[in-house]
C-alpha cells in the first residue's frame, strides 16, 4: 500500500493510468486519505460532475492486513448532493483486495471526451481500462454476473448502476460482498454520480498472487489483534445484539425511545414497528433458510449482516440495515418487511443510497405523490428512478430536490443530505452531528445515539441540550480517526466502553507500521481529518448557517415527547472549536 | 401612501387585514421598502414557502403621482429560487392604483391553514378577502377576465397562474397593463410561488373615488416633470430606439457585439438573429394590425412596448421583450418569432418568468430532452409546466434544478437564478453584476451593458476586466435608488448622460415630498438598500463564494471573441466595498 493509482479519464487518446509514490499523502488511509486528496486537489467551487472533481477510493490503514474488522473502504469527492466534501464508507471485499494489490488510493480524474463507459481491471500485473458500452444501463447484479463470467470468481467489484450513469445525486457505488454480490454500498452524497461522470462503470479487482500485508512486528500485531477481537466479542452491542439481530435491532429500541422518525418525521414512534424489527427480520430469515448472522467482508467478527430470502426461499437481498428498514419502512408508514427487502434489492441494483431514497419517497408522499403506507407505490417510485423517467430523475436526486420540485416545506435534510433514522428532537445529540458534520446529515459521522440511547460511552440525556455538543464533537473526532483505519465503525461500541480494546487498536497500528502512537495521536488524526474537510467546505462557501437543522425541527414538537430541537445555534458553532 | 396594509393569511378564523402607519419604514418606497421590511422582519433561514416568509408589495416613492414613468412596482420576499432576498420589479397599472389607494406597502404574512385560494379586493372602502376555489388552476388571462366580470373594468390586478399555485421557483406575479391584460410580470426569483404559498390567487385594486397623489409644491413638481419628460424624449435610447423597436432593438446589437448567448451560452452570436430582431418584430406587429409603440402603464412616455397579433390578426400577447425573445429564441436556437410570442403568452398565462423558462429549456435541450431549434418542442415543454407533470415541475423550478436533475454541467446561473440575455464573457461588466448582485444573475441590477455596449454613461471596453467593478458598483447603487422611486429603469439612459434630467428627477422628489435631497442623498439611498439586502443574504449564509460565475464561464472561450470571463475573484469582492 505504498502507491497511488491515478486514472485520468480525460487524457488524450483515452483514459490513462499512472502510479506514483504516496508523497505528501504518506501515512494516511481511508477517510484521512480521501479527504486530504480532495481538500488539496479539488477546486472547492468546481462542478461536482465536471472534469476538476476527483473520485478518490482508499482502503484504510489496516485494510489488507489480518486485523479483524479492517475491510472498510472510503470513497471521497466533492459531493453532487451537498456541494461540500464527501467521504462515503462501505464494507464488502474491495478494501482488503485493493490494499493487498498495494494501492493506498485510486484517484479517478478528468472527464472522458466521449459517451463511453469503461471497465477498469486491476490485478498484480497492472491496470487495464477497456471501453465497454455493453455494460450500459446494467443493474449492479447483472453487471457483477458479467464480470464474474469474464474475470472469474476471485474478484471484488466496485460499480455503479443506472442511477450513477444518470449522475443522480442519490447514486451509490456498490461494493461486492463475500458472496460476490453488490450489496455493500458507499451510499451517501452521490459518489456514484461522480463515478458516472468519470465514465467508469466498474472497477474489478483481483488480488490473486498477492499476499496479506506484512506487519513490522508480526508477534505484537497478532497479540493485539487477539486482544482486540476478545474486546469486540465481550461487549454486549458488538458481541451480542449486532450479531444476533443485525443493526435492525434498533427499530424497537429507537421507536420505544420516541425518536423513530415516522411518516417523514411527523411522529417519534411507529406503532407497527414490531412487524419490521430486527427480531422479526432475523426470525424471518432463519425461517426461510436465509442467514441472520453473517459478515460483509472477510475478517469480520461482529457479523451484523444476514441474507434475506423471499417467500419462496430464494435469495432476495442481503439483510437490510436498520436505516434502510426505517427509510423505506416507518418513515414511509410501511410495515411490510418483504416490500422493504424488495426496495433494498432495487436500490442495490440501481445503485442508490437507501437512506436518501427512503427519505425522498417520504417527502414525495408528503407532496401527495403517493399515500403513506402504500408499499407498492413506493416500489413503483423506485422503479421510476431506475427507468430514469422525469419523476424518477427527481426522486433519484434526493429529498431536497424532490421537496423543492414539489413545493414541500418539511424537508429533513442538512447541507442537502437526508437525515437518517433518528429524529434529532428525540435524540438531541445526533441532531448536533446532523447539523454540524462536514458531510451533511449523517448518523455515522458522530453516532451520539450510542451515548444518548444505548448507554455506551457514558450517558447523556437524549432529550436535553446539555452535553450534546461535547459528545458530538468527541464522537466526530473519534469517527474521523476510525474511518481512516479501515475499521468498521461498530468497533466504536467496545472502544468507548473498554479502554483495553481501544489500546489494542492502537497497538495493532503501532505493531503494523512500527510506530508509537498514543491515544492523543489518534485524536489529533481525527481533528486533522475534520480540519481538511471543514477547510474544503469553507472554501466552497459553507458558513455557520449551513450547520443548522431545517426550521421545522425547531418549531414542530415531536410526539410522544412533544419536544423540539433544543441545542442553541451558538452552541452548534462550538462543535469545531476544540 | 401613508400606511401599510398587513394581511395575515394564517390568522385564527381566516385571513385578517390590518392597517398601520409607516413607522420605521417612513420615507421608503419600492425596493427600499420591500428590502427594508424583508431584511428586518423575515428570518433569513426560514423556508421561503413557510409561514415566516413575507411577500411585500410596494409602489415607488413617486407612484400614483403625475410623474412620468412612475408606474413600477416592487415585490419582495425571501426567494425560493435563490434562498436570498428578492425584489422583483414590474410595470403595468397596479403600482399607480395601489399608491392612490394610499398604501405604501401590502405585506402578506403567515400561511393559510386550509387548502383554499383567496382573492383580495381593495378599494376606497377597504379590504375584502374572500375564499374562492373556483379560481384554482386558472391561467392569468382567464382569471383577469373573471375579475373584470366581477369587479368591472376599472381595476388593476396582481395575480398568479398555475405555476404560482404549484409553488414553482420560476413562478411570477402578473400585473395587468392599460388594456387590463396580465402581461407585466414581477418575474424573477419565484415571487409567484411565495404568493401561492400565502394562498392568494389575486389582488384586485380599484382606485375609483381616489385622487392622484398631491405634491407639496405642485408648481415646482410640474416644472420638474416637464424637464424630466423633455430629457427622456431627447435621449436617443429612451426617445428613439426604445419607442420604435422596443427592448428587442438589442437583438442585433448584442449579437453583433458577440455577446448574445446562443444555444445555452455556447456561442456569442446567433446567425438567425435578424429573424427575431426588434426591427422584424415591429414590422410584423404593424403589418398584422398590432402596435409597435405602446406604454405598459399610464404616464409612460418612453412606450417601449407593443401589441403582438397572430397571423390572423388577433391579439396574441404583448410585444415580447428582448430578454424573452432571447430566452425562448436564440438561447434555444429558435428563430421563429410567432413561436416565441406563443411562448411569451404561455409564460404570462401560467405565470412564469420568461427569462428563467427560456434558460431552463436551453438547459433541458443540452440534457437532450429536446433538440436546439425545435420550437414546437419548446412550446410543449412549457405546456408541461402548466400541466404540472413531473417534467413540468422540474422545468418550472428553473434552470439550476433542471440542470441538477438531468446531470447537466453547464448551468448558467448565479445564486440559483438564470442569467439573462447577455453573455458575461462578451460583456464583462454585466458579468460583475451577475456575480455580485444580491438578486442572483440579474441584468437590471446594474445594467453595465449601457456603458459596455451602448456608450451610455461613458465607455468601458466590454472585453476587458478593467473598470468593470467600479462600473457595476455605481450602476448597482443607482439602480437600487431608482427602483425605490417607482421609476422605470429605462430613465437611467438619459439620467446617465444628461445631468439636467437626473436633476429633474431629484427636483420632482423634493417638490413632491418637500425635501431638499441632493445627488449624494440618492447615492446614499441606493447604498442603504443594497446594505439591507447584503445583510439579509449574509445572515442567510451567503459568502463571497456565492458572488461567482459558474466555472464554465472561466474555462470555456466564447466565440467569436474567444474570451473567458476575466474579472478576478478578489476584484469581485470589492464591489460592495465602497
């Protein structure tokens, strides 16, 4: 992982790949790498779909090693959804494979001069870029099947569906999982549209002949990894709740807490939540011959995913995540798990962010385009997106555009990005993260739900403004660092509660790279990443006014707690004042 | 004109009208009034379609008097198109009538609690607000006919068509002309959507029984007005070019100057421009029994408008303005004057900004939705807007949304508002105004075309950056002041060249109000208005980065001069540094 692969899609005579040493970017991985490159190299006022934007794909610092949970991939660019910097993060296989192929980053640059889509194949022998318009309009599932037929079963793919080709701001980049299915998505912020604008349909990785990355101190590394894994297994969230029920274990929890955004953020509890809960979902999976505990990449020990079969016992989709079940479920008043799974499958196939799509359909429902609770209508709407009809184009560009086009006032977005599955009135800490994150509304940027609701990392009353700014700040810093390691964010649960597990992570990094980092260094790394990002956004014209929730969260009281968002503007402005 | 009429559309028990003295707003008119009220009373981060936005309608300081050219109306709010402050300015009869009824402003506030559209009738006896859903979906022409049948022929109307009802960001507010036709529009920035959000379909004014506003010094006022009119008649632009050919006299001029944006700003000259020029248009009007020289309101002595008949000699629309002919003509590669007139009629009837719509259709053409030059396709697209289909909803929300939804890179907007009929590369001075105006891209905010191309107010080379910032600054200040008087902006041509005509305007103000203003006071008024507006925009989160042209104007060279926009960012930042 000592080189950067740059592919200039706009080079004279066709796309051109060059390799270069890490240079200034030495020592960076994952989000630190993507945000450093984007912040340094992309003009903040460029058009996100133009030649000056860059799509940066980076495995984490520990990706490609034997470290457990190290399979997360960061994809960065200027976002077509937010107009600011973006890092979208995905599981699946590509991160490990890319790291083993020796690349610390792939940077897609320029803009193709023709209307051709390319496939990029990377293996131990180098990079091959081939025009292949036969791939046009393929969904991710068919596309990956074609790649398997061409390149064999030992590959990992990153690809876009029709949504990315149509440069929709809700378009994702699909990463294949262990079963070589396109189920793990760098979903947020329209990274798929940027890949589409670069004319790249798929990047196929094959690490045959490459070895696992070697540690500087294998002995210490092994010991630290062992301690780390023990810590993950010991913690109730990562060792028990997530493996058993997946992320969707949260449906009942958040609805009971009165912070489950229902019918476009009208209510805080969904009375039918039991029908779509993680418990129901896991049982359904098991009953139909699916799997309720499954990893999304090799080296995962939490195994919060699963495999969801249809009523006939055939594979339909991977286990939909909590946020997906919420977005297409309670947020649209839909309580039909099979319909939600079908929506998840459609999103994955078209290459769409499930959170953005669910939030968008709820806004469309508020506009009267469909009735809340009408699952078939929701499915039809997502199919419109896949077809690229005018209505589909609107929806595929996300909740903000949809609300604007239909004159809707209640649009739950920050910086143009739809809020995920936690109402900021019922969980005020996550509201601080939504408002201030460099990414737009993003639960993963500083998951205050952990401390507000789950009692992880201490306890802060979810309904009170006190302590939320500090909580969100610390989580945003920690997350930026974790996102740079290639580690799954779910390690944060044990890390927050178990100092020895946090130390084990630091020991792994030190053993692998021959460093002597301390916890303070990790904090500094997180601050550095956030500073890159804030700096980019400032230069793109973002101000404090962008760090605000939409006004209806301050005006409408959310039942059942009948509470508005209470954190003051001037306190929000202190989040990055460390 | 000593009172403000506030109508709270969200009052308990239905809309409620109250009158109040001018208070803090004493001495203000037109744009100074609308911008003062919006800046002081509207929360900058409110949703433009929400209850906290206000729609302010204000005649100018000299409206309702015997002063020539004093019939302009200012309509202000937070713009759904730009997210910043907006003043849209219209001719027609309402300004004079409203002023004679004694109102310095109407302020529509709050939000109706039901799905009802109201008509507001104002005469000497007061204000009547009536729910009338029979008006729903009526085009402006049918609507005004209905109002005539109900209230007689001595009225003036301000109304919205279906576009405003659908809260489209391209929606205008129609003002009736001397023939009681809805042809004069407060077009820009989506003011019609805000009126729609307030649930007001039409405001009908009847000044029967009211007198012309009385001057403090009638003698001096009469003399000054006489001098003023003589000045207008003497100047070649206001006395000759505009009366004879209307604003469309510019088509040949701007195309010859190489600054006529053709096919979505791809070229600077339109080879078919002669087919749609003012000369051709005037002759066509005369040949068909229309009128080529006509005023839009009583008291107009420039008379730059006209009446356009169809091939059968029946009224089709008022004489389309230069910017309309450009927007629907050369900018879409269309050279059919009848088709352009039909588009003008449709825009007026649906209640749409012709500039925004033409720019939007060109962006849609660039996206491949229709072919450049296909007039019938353009007509069909505008009809989609009227019908409110998903495609129509996209288009009706303007060029920026349309470009975004269809993934277009070349979107000629600033602050979300489409550029008018002058390419900022061929006329660099207008580029400074587009970039820095508080209004978004707006030629009327500081019409540097006058000095860059027409040789009015001196001479500044249109192709060089030197002198453009100062020129734009001075014109923006002067315009903000003129827009506050109720005067038609076309008085600026003689004012810039003839000091005695400028003095006559000041003399009129002084005689009417018993003041002793100097030219410096007028400048101070202009600066004050701009300061209100900049302050609002700053509080809405606008920064220097919003005062920029889209990057393609800096990267693509415009033929035939093969020039990019040359004014530096740091110089743009000096426009408001006076």
